[in-house]
C-alpha cells in the first residue's frame, strides 16, 4: 500500500494537452482559487532530495539521459504529495488536487488509480500545431532555454505527446469512466482568460465541487 493511501484517494482534476497548450498556466490559475491545490510534474523533480535512495534511483536514469521508469516517477510523486499533506499545504478533505504533466502516459494513470479519484479531465485542445510550436519557441526564449526553441526539439516533443500521452484521453473515456463526462474539451487556441472561463464554468457544474462547497469549511 502506498503512503498516500492513509489519506484516501484524492479528488483530482487533470489538466491535459500538448506542449504549449497552456495546461501549466491553467493549473496555476486554478491553484490560486481556495480549495484547489495545483501540482505540476516539474514540481516533483525540482523538490527532489538526491540524498535519498529514491532520489539516487532518479539520478541513475537522468544522469544517463534515460527516461525515468513510470514506477519511479509515480513513487517520487507520492513522496511529494505526502509531504504536502503532512505540511498542510494540501488538505485532501476539503481541497481538490489539480495535476498537470502527470500522469504522462496510460501506465502512470493505471499506477495512480489507487491514489487519485479523477473527477474531471480538461483536454486543452489546440489542433493548430504551428501555433503550439510558436508558443513553445516564445516560452523557451522567455525562460532562456534556447535549446528548447530548436524546431527539431519542438517537433519531437509534440510527436512524443501524440504517441505516448494522448492515449490517456481514451483511457479516461472507457472502462469505469465510460458513460460519464470525465473528459471536457476546451479550445486552447483562445486567449488565456477565455480558457480560464471555460474551465471554471465546467467546474461549477460538477457535483463533486458542489458537495465540497456546501461544507462551508
């Protein structure tokens, strides 16, 4: 049993989309609203203590330029979210967890089933791949990550998303999720404020959100 199970499964909202779709931006916005706690995959790795055995396991792969196995990634996530609960930054009894960048593929989604109760997946859709590439170049230059502005790198990231990450949408539309409206498509080509509006308008319709709001904690 994972460490997180002692707290029950976390009510979770997934922000999902291709690189450049704005899922990080939308996740951060939701995280500023009371009872919504945002957590990005990058937060997991940035807060990693490389002195621990799990941290050393991560370094073993990353230092070789290899992909970190899904099991290790999820273990790292569990440690991070556990720390957030213990420090009371995330209060699972009244907060919704907003994730972006994790789960990154179907296997991670399966591994995290015991930890999270997904109440909604927001698919930030942007069919215009040229627009995604433009956003990624702009972000890379803004963050002084010039290697990420390389066209070949950008196309590789988008291709990886199409092959490995996009199947998550099907995963959350079938099986036990079938029949429910767990996946909501949002047009990410709009300006951020319009996207925020579409996301929030959907959230206030969710029964899970209404129930928590009625607690008035």
